[in-house]
């Protein structure tokens, strides 16, 4: 059972996520976090010493709780197409909700600190998607694509949409075009059949 201190820490992380998603990284102060969490400065500082430490904790928690855990699904021998479909549905849902995106905050964070945390997260994403695509190729469900190329398209098209959707209104058609392109590149028979799973 979580202690009161653990629950307070979880609440700080949850409430601060919304704050960073709304305002980015550079504009947030510990005073802002105190206001959104209804904690005193002493109460907040007993958990986090800075907005940087708090934001890094949020990023680490997101990475650990990542719903796109392809490794578990591959160990269960699930269809590569089903794993991909589930991941793309989640990506579309995230692209549809720019107000929940930390993309702006991550961009500002990466430009204002000297650390390689973002590179580590990016590497995890690359490794995870690479493993899924190779798994699909080995099972005969995916085309024999250039794995590095398609991983770059998946990661950076998705992050690009997440960033730009904070600035420019995006439509479902845009999101569908990204996920449809990925399916056409990967899934055997997708181009010939014009299937949109």
C-alpha cells in the first residue's frame, strides 16, 4: 500500500504533467507547481528540488508505463499486424489530443539543459519499433522493408504531428494519412488491396 508521501508524490507528478503540457517547460516555476498542487514550497521541495527534476521524473514515468510495450506482446506471440494496429490506434488518439502532449515541453527542456535523457528515450523508441518490425518480417506479416528508414518515419512523423498540432489545427485526415502510410509500407498485401485496417 502506498504511503501518504508516495501518494503526494504521485499527485504532484499527475498535476504537473497537465501544467507542462499546457505551458511547456521554460515558463513553469516551482511556484506554479505549488499553486497547481496546493502544496507549500516546503512540501513540494521535500519531493522535488527543481522543475527540471520534476519534469525528468515525469518523462521517466511515461517511459516506464509506456502502453506500447511490444516486447511483452511479442513474447506472447501475438500477431505483428495486431500489435501494429493497436500501437497506431494509440498514436492516432495521442495525435488527436495535442492538449495532452508534452512535445513542446520536451523541446524546450532539451534545448535548455545539458543532458542526454531525450537521446536515451529516443533510443528506447528506436529499439522497440525496430524489434517489432523485425518480428513482423520474420513472421511473414510485414514486407521486407528498410527497417531503419521505416522506424525514422514512424518516430519522427508522429513526433512532428504532436509538435505541430500544438501550433496548427490538424484534422483526422492528417492522422489517418500517417498511420495509413505506415501500414502500406509494412503490412503484406496492404498496398495491393488498399486495405485500411
